[in-house]
C-alpha cells in the first residue's frame, strides 16, 4: 500500500495547516475507498497518538479530545484522498503526522484497527 502525506510545515501558534494523504496506486485506491481512514501523530519518545478517524463514506468522524473543535478530518473518495484541517494550532500539536488505513469501514480510534501507514509529515508549531 502506497500512501503519500503532505502539507506539514512550520507555523506559529494559532495558525492553520491542512494535511493531505493520497495514493497514485490503483490497488491502494481500492483499499482506501472501502475502509475507514485516520490520522495519528507521534513525538520522540512517546507512543503514537490517535488524532482523528473517518468512516468509508465520510459520514462519521471521531476525534481525540485534545483536537476536538480545532481539527477536521474529511475525505474525497473520487480523489482517493483524506485531509486533516488543523486550526488554532498549539505547540503541543508538534509531531510527525501519519495517515492510516483501517481494516474496516467503520471509524475507530484503536491503533490495532489500522494496518497501513503513510510515511509521515512533520508539523511544528512555534509559540
């Protein structure tokens, strides 16, 4: 499975970034379209942390409490792409962000439910 994440960068606290994750592979595209997608993040020395998940149709979403009200996950199945709009960014949001593909169509925050991971994109929020 081939996933390419982009959109990370350096931003000041209070700013916004929009992450995207897509694929050029037809095989991966079929996998993406039938399953839930999500975003996790990780900082050095810490476990991977759930951020957001969206079901296969894009109707249901789940967010970590730490990002609820600030981040929005969405997907465009026609473009085989999942997005993470991040607003009101805080220094605590600094991490490498990974897009992920679930084993199932239903949105879930459980790490073990995801079996494909993108390469990660760095987000750095300065205070």
